């Protein structure tokens, strides 16, 4: 028996921001590679397709064998793109940004980037964009090597918009997830594979030196789960589009951070009192803060503790805390920042 026709050992994702929403930006491996890093098994579907109309038109009352399907239409996609974030490893600038596709994905996740080039204090700060014209991505996913030819299956998505999440449950590097949705473009084809240009320097920072504080009180965190809460549920698929899906329309943000911390004395911090008073405080969650140019943090100045649940970890008392990031004014977009410095 010969070799299997197709193997799935390598997944290559290219992500390039579009100049015009839904228009193919033609990403290339040399400059637009997104380094996929799955913490477990890769998904079965490299790019999950969704049909607005699946072709089924009902029962056949002229007989018992059913009706032929009509042509399906309104094709969209979803794709969880996962990566371990790292810094640039040297002073930041407009061309020296968090590598391996992270920067482009953050823009498609609705964040605006501010680059500071002050000597010795260089940084890139990402903050929610608000209600402006969204930045979108063209995504090329290569998956499935055809043994006979050496080519790979290519799946294309246009108008890609994402929701950014970051989490860890142990001392491993935090895993960032960009949950993309967009327009499924054409049918998969087979193309020659070009190795992506990616970097493994500096070493991806893990969570063992995590720092966490709220309202000026430092707490011992053992896990966290951050979700930008960007609503991407609204589809644009009018009947006048001749069967085409026109992408997704971003909605409101509800950024949430869930953190499990070691239980403290009430005299140190009283989470129930903070929740009941609807207090706001400054929050900082830092990764690898001792290493300049390979550290990052999530910050918020007006953060509310909205839920507290007692828990245990073996013999230790724990608290499961949930925080909601809020803007300084009802019309503001300053609820949080993701800062690399």
C-alpha cells in the first residue's frame, strides 16, 4: 500500500491587512506570515466554511425521494488563529513591531497601534479603535500536502475581522487567539508552498514571572483568561448581493478579564466590598516585565471587579475574580491597552 494521498503536518497562515475591505491584499510568505502555534491538536477544518443558504429547498411532494438541491450561497468563514506573543527584541519603531503576524492581527481585531520612539522608552500600545472604519485582513491558509505533487491546499478568506483573547492556566507562555470571521473566497486550490519568514528570537516569554495588581494591591495569580469581547455576530448578506456574503459588521466591546488568585486577608483586599461599591481601580497584568523589548502587559485605568467566587486548589484557598474594563467617559475608547515595551 502506498503513502496516503495528503498529509496534514504543516499549517501555514498568511495575514495581510487590506487596503479596501474585502479586496484580496495578496499576502506573501516573506512579509505576511502568521506563526500558528496550537497548544494541542490542529483543527480538522483549516478554515471553517459557513453557508447562509445550504441549497436545501424542502420536501418533494410529487414523490418520496426528495428534491435536488439548489446552488448554495452566502459563504463565510471562521478561523481561530493562535500564537504565543513575544516582543521585537530591540527598540520599537514603525517597522520594528511585535513579530510573526501578531501586529497585523491586532489591527484586524479592532485595535489601533500607537508607536513611541523616545530613546530608551520605545513601545507599541494597542487600544480599542471605537466606531471607525475597521481594518480587515486577507487570510491565506495552506494546509494539506499533496504527496504526488508536493503542493498544498490553499484556502482563502477576505474581509477578515477578529476578536483578540489571551489566556494561560500554568507557567507556559500565554496563548493569544484571534477568532477571525469573514468572506470565504472561492474554492480551495492547490499551490506550491513557500516557507514563511518567521522568527523565534527573542524567546517567547512564559507566565512564570507574571505580575498582577488591582487598585494598587498586588495579588498572586495562577491563571487568567482575557477576552476583548468584540461583537462580530452581525453578518452582511443582502439578497441583492447575488448570493455573495459581504462580510461581518463589528459591534460593541465588552472586555473581561478572569483571574484566579490566591485568597488574601480581607484587610489586604476585600473583593466583595469593591464589587458592592461598584468601585473602579487601575489594573495591570504583566508578562515578563523584567525584560525590556520582550515584555507586554494589559492595563486599564477604570476597571471594575464584577464577580468574586471562592475556590480551592488542593489545600489553598483561591478566589476567582472577574474584572470589566470601562472607558473614562461614556463616549471614550480608553478602557484598556495592550502594551509592548
